C-alpha cells in the first residue's frame, strides 16, 4: 500500500517538473520530449540528490523503483505502438534506396569510431568493470554510438511538421533500421557476457521471424477483422481492448527474445489496418501515453545518472571525445549518404541532423548495460550526457541549417516536399 501511495506522489512531482522545464525549453525551440529528458536528469542524483539527498530519498526511495520501472516500460511500448500506427510503409518503399544508404552510413561510421573509443577506454580508463571483456566493451560502445532515438525522432518530426515529407520519412526509415541493428549488436554483447551465444542467434533469428510473421500473417488477419469497423465507422470498447491485447503480445514476444518490447510494439503498430481503426487508436492511446507514461521513463533513467562521477578534467575530456565521435560518425555520415542518393543538400542536412539525436533509445540501451554490469556508472553518465546533448542539438541546428525563421509551434515546414 505504501508503494502505491508513493507512486502517486512521484507522478505528481514528475509531471510538474517536466511541465516547468518544458515551458523553458519551448522558449528555445525545443520539443517537450527534450524537456522531459533534461527533467529526468535534474530529478536524479546529478542535481536533486546532490542539493537535497533527504528530499531525493523521500520522493524516490529504492523500493519505489519496482513500481516506476514497469510503468515506464508500458509507456515506451504504448508510444512505439502509436509511432507504428503513424508509420508510412508505402513511403519508405518509395525511398528505400535513400533510407538504406543513410542507415548504413549511420551504422558503420559511428560503430567504427565507437569501437575505437571502446578499446581505448577499456585499456586506459576504468569506464568498464573488470568482468567486461575487451570484445564486449568494443561492441557495446559501438552499438551505443549506432543508435538513433527512433521514438524521439518521431516526436521531433511531428513537432517540426515533417511527417510525410521525404526528409522525415527517410530519417524515420533509416532510424528504424539502425535501431534494429543496434539491438542485434547488444544481443551479441549480452550473449557474450552470459557466455551463451545461442541467445544472440535466438534474438536475431527470432526478431526477423517476428517481423515476417507479423507482416505476412497477422497483418492480413487484422485487415479482415477490421473490415466491419470500416463499415460501421467506429471502434467499440471491446475492439479497442483487442488492439491493446495485440500490442501487449507483440511487446512480450520481442522482449522475450531479447530485442526489447518497444520493437514488438512498433512492428505491431505498422501492421494495424489504416483508416478508422488507426485514427481511433491514436486518438485514444497517444494523449495519456505522451502526457503521463513517457515522462516516467525519463525520470527513471535520470535517477540512474550520476554526472558528479565525472570529477576530473580527464574524464570530461573523454566525454568530449564521445561527443565528437557521436556527432561526426552519425550526423556527418548520414548527411553525405543522403546526398549520394540524390537528395537535395537542404534535405540531406536535415536528415543528418535528425539522425544525430540519440535520446530515448540511447537511454534504454545504456540502462540495460548498467543494469547488467557491462559499463560503469561513470561511462553511463558520459553516455547520458551524449544522449541529452545530441538530442538537444537537433532542433536548433535543424532550424539553422534547414528551417525558416518563425515562431515555435507554427507550421514552419508546411512547404517541405511531400511524397
């Protein structure tokens, strides 16, 4: 009972802080999701725990994480389901060459740079615990650099009015491919850490089988089932619950094979029949998910971030190297790849800027690394800083390189090319 009472207090505090930070962030052209990332760090030991340990312990006692964690995971899965509902597979097919080129560049370049940094950190710093091998260190940091904040990317594209444009669609397609590959790399790391390579094989083969099975078998069945909904023009409460069951099963399957629940939810969202059903699902799921559930994840992640562990000039220099590798490996490489496929320089710059945001998915992958003991608290803090800064950079740099001047919230990109 005490945990339930504490949870309600936490909800009130988290939402209040997120909204206050959001007001400030909006003045600088930042979407609410970036404000929530920053708010999560502020509520953790990096600020609140530093200024008032007693208050921090009162608001977020260790036992309360048992409630906060699963609810935050529900928010992630629900949000990725909505992203899947809005995902335009037909547009990706038209721009498949560009999406694949940008994706490959956004994986190879940051992976090489991240792997080099992983080797250096392993040999010359204490960023990795003793039970982490050189192979695991190299692969984990390479995968961390590859990641793109796919849910974050979707929210920024929505905020910038880029949904349905070449720029937004190529970035979303490339981001989806990048994140899937990064999770496969993480599966290899976890398998090596557990001395069980069978786990990695199950994850990769199972993930591919899940995608094929969902799109080839489940999608037609859902389309046939939704035919009556289209005729009636409305979705009943029972039919809405059926969709939630489908969402939960998809998340459960991919979580069970080690690919994380967010991908199962996203793929299931892409399989839902377009039309009245998807519109109703978005209208019902998105408001509560974005307003309530997603901020809980940012807070949970922030509670694990201790920036104060970076207590020397050398460690901050290492953080700077991570930033340079992240921006150069992802943003620049994706911009060049987009240009090589015939996309205009303006749109290519926009794609490179959007792909450079790590945000939500980076926080997920490094939380897993910290929970499993693959990385230290200091490296976790370094990667959180990289995730926050690269995401924070996205909106202002996008404005500077691509966007037209205007007030925040106005449809500044109404004339962006659409397909």
